[in-house]
């Protein structure tokens, strides 16, 4: 088909899009329907669905407005309202007209900017109207008491009526209602502690009191609570929490037996509990269940929620024993880990009568072996400050809505992923583990080529759906527990923090205990020259095959001669991985020297580097806390929560396992962002060095070259020249700066403007700026580098190969205390600067080092046993 010809019929469409159709999962019988809609650009979702606000207007949800849809009966196109590369997100929101406003409305982060039409009814009432309502409530309740007799109890609801201290006194509640059992003053304007305590404690029969969200609690919450509870020993509920004296009254309230509309009991007579079937005791600050909580008192109890309670005055065994005695109890909600332990499977074994635990059936728990289960997770909702501009609000909220894909053609895959937000209809779909719809991205290429592609999302029902039913999708479709599904849901939901913290603590303890200590004396003996020259005794030069232009140009020593025939070479120096396939293709043999060591992935792949150091060294100060997101997400989340709880900085950097030049590398303090970016490929997540040493106010790192002759015994050298790599912008921790490559990253060879600084000049100016001695810093750096290679030698002894020689790039950063931190180890590092610039050795009396001699020096050290312009470490 000609490249300028548009697709004319379904057969052409199916042929061109065969791979995309298969990857999307769209049912085959809907492919013709898809072609018809993309060809005609038919967006008919509005005829079948409606969107409504939920979660107090902070989310939206999608409902079916049509009568019904049967399984896989139709599909719908969803437009992409915003597509972008991550570094461009904030810039586009600031510069594209109307984009920030549309995204803010779609993500519900503009509620305070929608004008008076969005204000609540209470906010529109003036002071006199609120006062009038309060007095009307009092008068109405006085009439009810008069009609029903002196022993009738009273319950008063004064929520958000603007009641201040003077008005509370004027209501004279204790005189008018001697049998007042519940008083709700939530969200009023009470400010004077003495006045509040004086008026409240006159009501001697109070069982429940709500003072939540009154200004008086901002300064003296504890003292007010102490004064009120000591003066009212019968009080069972205070500010939504149970007091230490709670009993049957509080249980009756939570069981729905009593309430403001159900006061059919006389003063002094406790309400009965025997008809309660559902009891919600969640978030009541309960430390111990009362004597009234036992099977004889609650014989019909079948559903119980005890989430959010410490229950720390009862042992796990006693609590399990008590719950197991409720033979009718079928559904239980409890924190895991929590008062019943840290394993759902163990709880199930102890409570065999249960049918559901945290909304998950016993059968599923037993079959899956899941330790943490929950289907009642609270959604994470966007948060912002009133002064935050819309673009910044959108950047914070977008991780709840984003989806992603990468572009690819026959030749290569795009290194940078595309993120996108679907339109108002698509973005209203919320998550469900039991979703009734599926959504998949689809690129329609009307001219058969990628450059003509139009991106859509396609929506179709996966089971029958009825009118007014919510339409949901699985945000983690195809992701099971083997891929850390429960942990990844933390991107959208509030998951049990205690569980993750517990996993982090176990991991950290294990990390500290498994260090090998590097006791092998071979690694610590004085460095001796073990490998000598491999130059033939007959004086013939060594034949070198290389695919690196710099080696071809600058390897000029007479001891070496270049060859185009790899099978005849003595030395193979290549940027490619020398594996069995390459050996076969190039006809290589095992007697040839290569510029790579077996299993060197333990150093040059970022997740393996961290793993190697952890195994050998535990958690050294020179390695920032590092997690492999593919296997250690639980532990990372736990670390994040601990740092957040302790008020520590929580900025992290995400790096792909095996990509260079900071591709797909991101700095963020947003936990949802960290988790979501797992979708663009395997990564490590490393604690960001928030306070680095600066040079003239700019961030920098250092590139060292390490030459390795042998891994056992370890024989390594440090090139006498190293390079400083400077960021272009002044360093800042402003959130908006995390999108600025030239502020937080230092590799400018490929992006931005490269500002080369000669090493001797840098060292001199750095010492003057910070009043330090570079020699001491250098000593710490070389010690760290030695430890890294010692770690590899111990953890991966298979690395040693007498026919291997290699150079590695070591990237180092200094923190504000001038302590080194390892960033990464690079195979076959870019040596452009080494060959381009002449410089001087820092510690060899400023001896000149010619750039054009760099590879002569490298090959002389590795293959001729020389030590010119290198230092053994």
C-alpha cells in the first residue's frame, strides 16, 4: 500500500493494525466496529454514559445511562485530552491556553475557584439565620420532651450552625434538658476553653459529645478532654472516640439501635444489644473491648468492623479467642497488620466461621495465600493549598488519572514514554478489582504509517451492565500479586501503612545482618602486580579489533595494531556484549582478550549494583537507600511512610535498570508518581541526595575511570584524570524545578549546553569555595571505589577471568558534608572528554596528561603491565 494512501476498507485496517489489535485485547468480533468508529471519528459514549461527582465533589464517576449493555456487545472511542512527555508536563500546563483549566476541572482540583455556585448551603447562611435554626431546634426538642414526659431523653444536633461561646451559654441546655444524652456541636465557633467546659459539664447525663472542628480544640484539646471526661464519668463517646468507660450505650449507637431519630428508651435504662447484626466500631480509639461485648449480649452479630483501633490492651490470642466465640460472625473488617496479627491467612485459620475478611472471601484468601487483603480501601484524593496555581495542582493530581504507552516501529522503540489523560468520560472511570469494563490504548494509522497515527483509548464492557450501574476498570489489569499488585494499589488508595512499615523494618534488619564483611584476606592484602605484559616474546604487536572510533583514532602505540578481522585479533575491544551469539557471529575464541568481565552486570546494571553492595556491605553510608521496584516495592513504601511519619525529607530519584544519559530518570517526592512510573519499565528507586555539595551554587558529579586487570586477586587502577560534570542552572528544591533537566541533572553531552571545566581549575576553586582539602575527599572516594569492586569480587567470584580486562566509568556525587555517594558504574564509558582535552594530574606534581594519549595509557596499563598516569587502589 502506498504511503500516501489512506486505509480504504476493513481488510487493510486489520492487516496494518494486526499487532496493535492483538496487543489491545479488543475482542475479535468488535474489530469491524472499531474500524467503523475510528474511520468516521465516532465518539458516541455520551449517548450511553453519564458522569456525576462523588467523594464530596473531589472525584467523578461514570454511570451507564443507557438501559443496558451486554458483555462485549459494543465498544466506544475515548479521546486523549492531553498527551505529553513527562519533562514537558509543567511547561505545557503553563503555556497551552486552557489546558490547565480543563485538566483542573477534570481532576477536581479547582473546587475553590468555581465561584459561589459551588459553595455549600451552610456557607451561604448568615449568622442570624444560623442562630435562628439553633433556637428552633431547642424549641422543637422542648416540645417533644413536654409531650413524652420527664423521663424521656434528649439528643441535640447543632452541627455547623456558627454557635460561639456566648450563644452556647444563652442556650442554657443543662436547665432545659436535664436528660440530655447526646450533644453534637461539630464545626461551630467555640473558642474559650473555660466556657465550654463549664457549660458542657453541667449536662450530667451526657453519653456522647462532639466538639470536633471547633477552634477551642486547636490550642487545648487534651486539657478540655481531661476536664470533661473526669467531670462526666458516664460519657462514652467524646469527639467520635470511645472513652475508657464505654459500654452498651456506645455499642448501641454504633449498632444503629439508638440515634437522634431513635430515642425510644427511658433515662437509666440501657438499650438492648441482642438485635444488632451489624456493628461498625471503626476508628473509635478502642484499646480494649468492654465486658458488654460478648456472644450472649450480641447473639445476632454477623458483621463487625474494628478497623482503626489499637486494641493494645488485649493480646492477639485473647482477641481471636473472643471473636471465635461469636458463632454468627461471618464478615470481619480489621487492620492487617493489626491487633489480630500480620497475616490474613493466619486470621482465617483462627476464625474458621468467617466467610469474608476485609471484603475478600475466605476461599480467595486461602487459595491466593495473601497476607494483606482489603476491598474497602479509601481513595487517595488530590490535595492542594489555596495559593497553589492550577498547573501545580494538576501535576500533583495527574498520577491518579494518567495512562502510558511507548511508540515503536520496525526499527526501534521510543526511549521516552508518552503519558496521557483521557477525556472527561474516560477519566471518570474508577477502579474495581471486579471491573465491568476494560480500557486499552489504540493507535489508528489512517495512512498505514506511524507518523500518521492518532491515539485513542477503546472502552468495552467485559460483563453485562445495567442502567445506573457504575462503570469501572481495573487500574492494574493483568497485574497479580506476583507483580506486587497490593502494593501498587497504594498509588490510588490508602493502603495499610503498618504492614508496609513492618515489611521495611524486616528488610532493614535483614540487610544489616547479612553483610559478608569482606573478610577474605586476599581482598585486603597489599596490592601486588599479578598480571604482567601479554606482549608476545617475539616482539610482534598485539592485534586489536574494535568498533569504537576513539580507539581506532587514538590507539597509536607500536605495540598494538588494528585489524578488521575479529577472528584473528588478540584483543577484542567492543561496545557490544560478548556473548555466545556474538562469538559465533564474529568467529571469536576463548583465547582472545576482551574488554569485559563475565557477570559484570553485578556492577553495571543499577539494580544489581545495589544488590551486590547490600550483600557484601549491608548498608554503607556511601550508597543511598536503594530499592528494586520490581521486587522491593513493599519495602520502599514502608521506608517512605516511616520518613513521612518522622518528618524527614522524602525526595527520591527513579532510574531505569540499564539506560544511560538519564533517559526516563525522574526526581519526585510523590509516592503515587513513584509507583506509577513502574509502568514504563524496570527501575530502581533511590533516595535523592537533597543536600549535595555545590560548585558555585550548581549541582555537579564526578566521572572517574577505573581500569581492572584482575578480579581475583583484585587488581584495579584509577586513572589520574577525572572529570567534573556541572548542571547549568542554580540548584533549588522548588517543586517546579524537578521538571528542569539542567537544574537536577549534570550530563550535558546530549541535552542542554555542555560547560567543560578543567579538573585542576575545578579542584582549586572548590577548595577555595568550601575551605576543604581535595586530597582528603579523594581518599574517601578511592576507598569507596575499592569497596565496590571488593563487593563484586566476593558476591560474584565468577567474574574473574584471566582473559578479561576492562575499564569502567564510576559516577560519584558529594553530599554537603563532602562524603562520597556512588551513583552508578558504567561499562565501556564515553571517553570523549578524556581524548579531547589535555589536563594535569592532581596528585603527581601537576604532570601534564595529553588527551590523545588516553587509550595508549589504558592499553599500556591493562595489557603491558604499565602504571603511567594511573594509580593502583
